[in-house]
């Protein structure tokens, strides 16, 4: 009896291999996303150490408030790019890392400026590394107790970081999840008419 099992099509009309269409672009996209994420985090940390934060100024509070606004704007822009991305899950990881890095270096810079403009705000003088360390321990709620806020402005800033950290952990995760789901739904429906290259599906990235 002849074998009735379906055979894979072959020949010049076969078209691209589905394995190459789905696996290779995803692997490439993952590597690119990891590279971008590491580059962004490194850029923020290097910028934190290179910026002239030693200068004292009366507008430090206004500059810090502007930095918080920048964090919010960057986050909203990242949410928009997640929805339009052809790889929304990878873009969400990149967005989370970028926003978190900016958030940490912003508060670390604020603590460093506060200590240098008002010595004694903390129980010990802060270097840039000390300020970044204190910011990370405050966000992670570890609180070793080796560095503590002594002045009222310093404690207000710490409370502000705690509140923003809670909003970031709770609200940002929900917003990013919704953006990923919206991006996946848009992918499932297909690119809208007249869409640019940013809305292309992964299958369109590989030629025959």
C-alpha cells in the first residue's frame, strides 16, 4: 500500500524555510535587544560619573524635578514604541531597563548634590558610588543601615524615592504588560495600510 503521509513540498516554488523565518529573526532581535539594553544602562551610568555634579547651585531642586519629568516622558515614549514594535516583549525588557537605569542615576545624582550642597545631610559624606549604592538599597528595600539620611530634606527625598519606587514597580509593570498585549494584538491583525517599516512583522525581515 502506498504511503499516504503528506510530503514536504520541494523545488523552486517551495518558498523560504519556515524555520529560518521564525527562529533566526527572533534570535537576531534578541541579541540586538540585549545589546541595546546593555548600551543604554552603561551610557546612563557612565554619564552619571562624568557629569559635573560637584557644582553647587540654587536650582538643584528644579533640576531634580525636571529629571523626574524626563523619566516619565521616557517611559511614555517607550510604551509607544512597544506597541509599534515587531518584537514587543523584547522592547518591553529594553524599556524597563532604560527607565530603571535613568530612575536610579537621577536619585543618586540628587543625593550626591544634596550632600555636597548641605554637608551633614547623611550620616557620612557621599561619593558618587556611595550615592548610587544608597539609591539601589533604598529601591530594593534592603536598607543595611550603613548610610542613613540625617537632615529633613534628605529624608524627604528618600520618601519620594520610596513612593516613586512603589509606583514604578506596581504601575509600570501593568502599563508595560498592557503595551505588550496591544503590540501582539496589532501583530496578529497585521500591519495597517501605509505603515512604515517599524510595523513590519518578523516574517518580512528575511528574504527568500
